[in-house]
C-alpha cells in the first residue's frame, strides 16, 4: 500500500514544495505501457483540501461540456477519498480539461450517488501545459461535512485515497492509478479497499 504526506497549504507557492505522487499503476495489463504519465499533489488547511493534478499526454480529448456527461470518456484526472477512518464510503471528483466535474459519494459504483448540481465552491481551474494539461481545485470541509460531519483533519490524522488518470474514448485509451487496484474479481476505480494512505502533516 502506497503512502503520501498531505502538507499544509500556504497559497500557490505550496505546489513548489509539496510532495508529488505518480499515477502510474495500470488498471489492466493492456494499459501498462501507454505513453501517458500523471501526477498529483494534495495540501490542506483549516478550511479545505487543495488538489493539484497534471498529466503528460499528447492527444488530449476535451469534448464533453454537459452537466450529466460521462467525464471519464474524455482525458480525465480523478481524486477519490474516504475522509473517516473505518468508513469505506468515499467522495469521488472527476474532471476533464473543460473543467466539467463528475462529483459523487458512495460505498462502491453500485451505490454511488451523483450530485447533479455544480458546486462553484470547488472552483476547478484547468490549464494546458507543455505536453499536457493540469487541474487545480479545493474541496471545502463545509461540503465534506454534509456527509461526514466529524471530518476535521489535524496533524497526525490519516485518510484513505486514490488518484486516477483515464480516458475511455481518447486516442490512446488508458486507466492508471496511484495505489494499485486489484485486477480480480473485477478491476474498478470505485474500490475503497484499494485506496492508499494519506497522512496529514
């Protein structure tokens, strides 16, 4: 199981010092050698989680703009997390280069509840960078506490999480994870048992 340290957020300069994790574990064998790489950083303060994800991919697909579109068909960067130890429910936030968001909460893909309204408080920002694209957003605790009222991370706490890079209908289909996802009985990003550990600094 992989581990990561969530450092304190001190503004945009935090991204120059926060540790990076690489999203490189293929969901299935055919994705093992795709020419796509991705990374993530996560920070926190007393109000929110701050997430920075970026990918190197030459053929970016950014076609979807609708509220109910399946974002994973485009080039997509994703962050899934279970805020409370011992509670396998998770929040998943998926975003394409158009800043369109798929936001849900559940225990697995069968019980996942998708939130139809958009949440401006998350403020996704996407940029094209050399050889790829990047994504920034924040997740306010006020939103998380609607489902996990006791969530109040402090130094020494740990939560489970995983980060993903996918693109079901891109020129080179791919599904990559930070923490490895078991292939059997059925590989799925929606598997909180396969999340890694993130420790709050």
